């Protein structure tokens, strides 16, 4: 809300009372990274991350208590009742992909009796088919970066709105790159992620759903803790 009010204030100055130099400076500020929100980058080994879920939507505190979590972020998009598939973890599986969304799968060869291979990530576009043998599967949209290349993102009300964002990505093989921003457009994410060294990335649920919980404290929430949204799953480490 504060960000929106600030932008309206700047626009009023630009089109009504500002001098030419002031208009230039303010316009430059609006389109530069300086206009983005606060950001966090968290880099982890893929075997450090875990996905916890519930068959009904739960408050983050439920996950932290039940699974003794000290670090977590929001993950999947969801409806009023459940996660948007495809999704899989140890407790829950919905392999269908009715929306044809891109998705991430995390495979752990140890689960199949292959001890000498490390867990690894796959970032699949909408044409991919989830493998039911994957340890974790979760969908997001849109795919932002693939093999160090920015993906084409159409402009619409969702992708051009400056809102909080949660991104799941990878910065080198078998790694996890978590990106949180309190106010950035989806269309600006690929460029920013590449600047930060991210090589693959997918946009997860954001807006009012974005939160960051680290070391048993909230680094970022958008409402009082008791009034936070409830979630079908979380990504923890």
C-alpha cells in the first residue's frame, strides 16, 4: 500500500508541477531497480530443502510446530481448498497438471537405492510431464529463467503489477536459489535473477501470500501473524 501511494505521488508530480529535470530524475527512479522492494536471496544445497504439506490449508505456525521448522517460505499457488497441482511430497500426491503450468521436480537417487548420486533439480516447461518417482513436485507460473536464458513473459495485469514475489530457482547444478522481493513486477524478474547469478527459476505464489520465516522469526510478513493466510504447503530448510 505504501509503495502504491508513493508511486501515485511521483506520477502527480511528473504530470503536473515538476520541472523537466525533476521529471527525468523521477521517471528514472521509477523504472530503475531502486524502485523495487526489499529483496532476500537464500542459497542452499538441494538436499537441505524439504516440502511439507497439509490436506487442508494451515497457518504457518502449524507447520513450524508440527515439523519443528525454523526456516520456511510460502510455495505453491492454491485455491480456497487445496494446492494447485501438480504436487508431490512424502504425504500427498496430485500428479495431474490441469492448467499446463511449468513445474519443478526434485529427484533423490538415494530413494531408489543409488547412493553415489546427488539429489538434483529439474525445471520443466508446460509441455513436461511430472515423474511420479520424484521426491518433490510443485508447480508455479510463469517459468522465468531456463538454462541461463530469460523466458518470454507476456504483459498483463498479473505480470506488470508490482507486488511481493516468491521465486524458486537454482544458481548452479544441484543447488537451490530462493528469492523474495517485497515489490517487483514479474516481467522484471528474469533480468534481476540473472544479475544475481540464477540459472533456472520459476515464479511461485506471491502477492499477499509471500512470507519469509528464518531463525524462528518472520523476516517478512504483510499482516499481523494471527491474520496471515493459510497455506497448503511450505518450503523449509
